[in-house]
């Protein structure tokens, strides 16, 4: 057994270093993009869907969805928090969103973190949120580009 142990240490020593996350500012978010890491303050959180677990379905978790207005010193955007994320997205919290993506909802951008990403509460940030630039209020029109 001893030989497999020393082997394992070698493998771990050669592991590529994790890439340092590149932090994005809210005003740099664009429709159809993903893989964003950003620090934002939660300004408000409104529960929009709250379905308790049906008693007949034991394997279904309750569905909880909240729309949270979050922002940094460049802009604000609506973040769609699901289930466990809702507890973390309380007004006043500063959060780090890892691997977040932009979803389009009725022609406007929403930020979301799916199962491949992470929401974590962090130390309060020292920036003032720029509240007069809400990216979720910008309406995008789907334009089909025809190549000629």
C-alpha cells in the first residue's frame, strides 16, 4: 500500500494551479455570456415563487425563487436566486458570485448561478452601489442576423 501513497503525493504536487478568478464589473455583463465572477451588494430580495414540496412527491424539493437587485460601483442587475441561494441573498449582504451567467427574461438581462457556479457571502464591500444604472431595465430585441 505504501507505494500508492507516494504516487498520490506526486500527482497532487503536479496539479495545475487553480486559475485566479477574473472579477467582472456589473456594467460589463452582456446578453448570452457566462462564466462571470463578481462581487456585488444585495440591495433587495423579493420572493417570486414559493412552492412547498408536494406531499405526494418525496424526491421533489420545494421550489423557491427570489429576484434580487444586486450591484457594484458600476451598475445594478436583477439576480435570480434559487432555493438555497435565496437565504444568502439578503439585503445588505455582499456576495461573490462564481461562474454566473446571463439569462434573458422577457427581453432583459438577469444574472443567475446554476449548479456549476457558487454564491458565497463575503466581507462587506466598501463601494457604493451605482443604483441609477440598472442593466435589467435595458430591453434587448432579438435580432436575427441574416448572412448574405
